[in-house]
C-alpha cells in the first residue's frame, strides 16, 4: 500500500482557486440533483478533510448535509484532525479509506470523495473498485488524482514502465510509448479509473455507473476529478430531468473531452468589469484593457463559481 503524501504541509487548501471552482461546480450540480428528487441533504458525506475540511464546510453550509465522516491516513496528526473539524456533526477516523468503504451503511445514500493528492497507484484503483462494489444505489462517487508525470525525468518510456508496474491489471498492454507523452497522461488516468469503476460495478444486478463529471484543473500540479452515480434506470431518468445536461461542466461519458477549469489571473477591477458583461457572447472582448479571447472564454465558463480572496484584519 502506498503512503499518502503530507500535502497539507505543502499547500494551503483554502487558497486553490481552480480547486475551489471545481468544488462550487459540484455543489451546483448537487443542488440540481436535489431539486430533481435526490435526497442530497440526507446523504452521508465521506471525504478526506485533512486539517482544513473545506469540502465539509461547503457541503454542510450550502447543502445542509449533516452526516459527515472524514478519513485521514496519517496517525501522526490525529489530534490535529479532531481539533480542526468545523462542526460537531463531522466524525473522524484514522486509517486507510479502503478499510472504511466496505463498512459504509447499505441503508444510506452516500457522497464519497476519494480525493487523493498523489500520482495514481494500485491502492487507489482498489479503493475505486471497492466503492462501486459497495456503494448503495443512488450514491455518488468522486475520484481525484494528481496526473503529473510519475517520475521527474522527461521520459514517456519511463512513465509507461511506472504504470505497467503499478497498475498492470487495468492497463492496456498494446499502448505504445507515445501514448504516455505528457499530453496523453490525462486520458491514460481517465481510462484506468474508468476500468476500476467498471470492475467494481460488474456483477451487480440492475445497476450501472452513470458518469456525471470529468474535470481537469491546475493549482500548481495538474489534477483530474472524475465522478458519477451508482444508479438504475430510475436514477438515470431523474438525472436526465435534473437540468444537468444543460450545464457546461456536465460529462455523461468519460470518452468525451473533460471540462477544463482555467482561472485567468485578473485584478479585482478587471473581474468586476467582466462580470458586468457575463455571460458574454463568443466573440466579445473588453476594450478597456488587454485580455486574450481565450481568457475571456475561460472566465465566462467559471465566473459563477470563481472565488474572491481578500485580506481581513481582525
């Protein structure tokens, strides 16, 4: 089993704008699913809150989820995790998430976020497969991994060797070296996670995994988040009627191009000006300052979800 990195010591999780955009898009989607009849408020949220618990605060405040469990691998910070939990309704466990998944109640619907901050490993894929094996119908699974090259050398053959050694049972052996170029690594990760999802759901009667999300974003490292629902024909109809198909970030097939979250670097004044024209037409650009059409389009795609940071003197 791989040991998770101590990323909480390296990155302040509250100050990751692309990640925060992703979180808000997910909340937006969950709100639409709630309107469509999914009892999101009564779901159990199980995630990896570390010492920051950002997801927990958003889901509790904005969606009213009260049944919450944070699983932390690192026993060295057990007291710190317990001290920092934001609400009394948050429970904490110390140990591998793979040991928790089989014990999740079959009588509840779950929102499980396997939010890894490392390169994909065999233990991650085992967790994913366990999740789609055990999660109750109507439950939602999210999986996040780091998709940077697995070694520091600029060597696709070396990267192929990593994946062949680490996740061989899910890897297509016919893939050539060029399939492991840096630009191809997002798709390789998508394929591997999708196969683990399928491995877990195979054998279950009357249910399938219904894709909902496929995000790519970068706050330093490039990250991938995939997700969807364990559902039957009933859940599929409710999703279809939820309005999710009309939003730009919805992905109902992992073969489709992912939703790329890009947060342009703008001043507060520039953002306020752009906001006054949102949502803008494809060809629109401001005349008051220089900005590329690419950045205007990127901002149009995320402006509803983009966080604003400010210094507060207490």
